[in-house]
């Protein structure tokens, strides 16, 4: 699939502004949902090479991760509203249900999904040749800046 970097970078900038404004006015839940789109755009840019991304890499781990984050945020909102103003009737691993959704889905699930997904598909997002090319480019940039 073709990936155009400029529209994605512009989308990222616009999303940062919208998410910041939403946070300032107290619309945290829509801001959380938009943050998933923001992060997915970053992942697509990072996984694309020469303006292309493979569909299987896009679907897993990127869209799988996005669906997991959206589900964890939605469940956190559901439990937070249900338990508003009172102690929750149960806990998960000693955590309130809404916080457990964030910890387990967003943090643990997100890290595991992306780590295992990119590891399993590592040849799809960076071949050995691309790694060598990237390493040379970094070395060249370090030399030209005097950092190396």
C-alpha cells in the first residue's frame, strides 16, 4: 500500500493541536481516541519504506494494536462511568476495573502486541539491506555533524 508522508505528517500536527485543545477543555475521552489515530500514523510512517507499507504489516501489528488500545480506552470509560462516585464492586489484580483496562490493555497489551508483532514480521518492516543502508546513513550524518 502506498504511504504518502506529507499528508500523514500534516495529520499528526493537526491531531496534536486538536488533542491538546480537547485536553484543555476537559474532553479527555475523545482526546484518548484521537491519540490512537495519532500513534497509528506514527507507526505507519515508521514501518513504511520508500513510500510503501505491506498490508499484512499494517493489519498486524499496527491495526491490531490500535484496536486493542481503542477497546481498552472504551472499557476504561465504561467502568469509570459505572463506578463514578463509589468504590468498584470488584478489582482486577487489585486495580479498579477502569484502571486495570488501561494497565492491561494499553500498557501491557500494547507493548506485547507491537513487540511480538514487529519481531515476528521484522523482515517486512526492515530487511537486512535496509538496516545496512540505515546504519550507513546514521554514520554519514554523525560524521557530518561531528558527533561520531
